[in-house]
C-alpha cells in the first residue's frame, strides 16, 4: 500500500461510526449495516482517484453508502416489528414459532457505536438521537427505498436539496416530491412525543428509579409489580416470534403463561439501545448461571412503560457491552 493510499484510508476510518448509523436507518439491521459500511469504505478506497474534492469527503461517503443500501434493499424485504406484522395474539395461547430473522428490525447498541447530535447539518428536521429510536426506524421501513433515502439525507443529516439530488442522481424537484410523500407517511406513524423528549422530561433521578423498579420486579418474578408500571394500552412484542400483546391485563396474562411460567428466574442488566432505556435479559439456566436471552427495549410515556420489545438473541448482550453470563 502506497503512503497516499494509507493516508486516504486513515481519512475514511473516522466516518465509519456515522455511516453505520446511516446504514442502520436505511436497512433496519445492524448486521446488514455493517456489511453496507464495509462495502462503502471498500468502494471509496477503490474509487479514491475519482474523488476530485468537488464535494466534502463526508458528502461523498454518504452518497456511496446510500447507493450501497439502495442496492441491498432491492434484494431484501423490509424489516418490521411484530406490531406491524399482524394483529395481537391471545395471551393464553402459546407463542408462535420464530419467523426468519431477516423479517425483524434489530436493536442498535448506541453506547458502543455512537450517536452524535452534532453530526446533523443545519437543515436537519430530526435530532440524531430521535432518528435512531425504534418507532422512527420502524416508520422508515414503511417508506419506499428512495423516499427513505431522501428523508434521511435531508431531514436527519441536514444535506441540502441539491446535495441529495446529486447523491441520488435526480433533480431537486424530484427530491422535494419524494420528501413530501415521506413526511405524510411518517407523520401518521410517529408518536406525538419522541423518547428523547420523554426521557429528558423525567430527569436522571426519576429515570433511574423507574429502571430499578422494573429490574427488581423481574428479578422477583413479580408480575403484578410489572403490570403496575404499564400504561393501560401497553404492548409487548417478542421478535423473532410474530406474537405481541396489547393492554395491561393481556401483558400480565402473557407473562404468567410465558416468561414467568415454570419458575423461570430473570436478571436484567441496564444498557441503552436505540437511544432508549434497555436491558440485557438473562434467564437462569440449569448450571445455576444466568444465561443470555436477548435485549429488551422500553418506550416510556410519562413515568409508565408504554412498549416492551424483547429481541430474543442470546448473542446480543455482549454487543451492548454486557457480559456473556450474568
């Protein structure tokens, strides 16, 4: 490798984390996003002779990454959460079988990968942290791929209409049209209040109290205490199964019939995913150690839990900086 090539690769590397967040928004999967970033950096390195400096290096990299993601989306189905997949289940019935992993959104370990509000341009409509929340990522997946790309580049990253048009090889007029249609879809799907706003309104002390109470209720197997922390219309979803439940009574019955059945014991370790309250979930195994089960992400409304999404993936907790065994 020549000194020029080595220097160029060093210039690319600091952009890896923000490109990962961008690719995750486009694809809904951390694993797919990692593949997209690898391809982006490889393409940039191979094409470095064509980079003439007419745009910023960052803008050029986002152009490559966006088009890599668009090509990937041509070959892959949209990722969703169970609540978008079908109606709520009967809490007294067994959970359905797991569906293909490629069906579901994956949680984003923001503590490890970085989400920086300062990265957005002056024309950004959404804060970087808001634009990584589960509700936002799930809403994005309902947009056609080019609408999704336009909205992320314009409203999340703050690129100008001309820059977005250049990245997608189209016109500013087309960008405006795509953006207006994307806004209409997102406005119907996003909650009135983001989790960033909800968490700021609680403050650190009250938030810690909520997390501790939730963790302790699970450790004690106290379903009544868990239910008491829920909104009346709370939901619980458990990908990769398509089953989900709505309402405090249904969630309580589902826990008694499922997670808390048979004397199961749980340990939750706080973390952060999608800029939201999250925990690594561990279940007591035959060896007497708590084995990894997955990642639970909570959405709060006031001081109550409105949504519980537990991503069952025993390999996930270490990706969030948590131990392999609790």
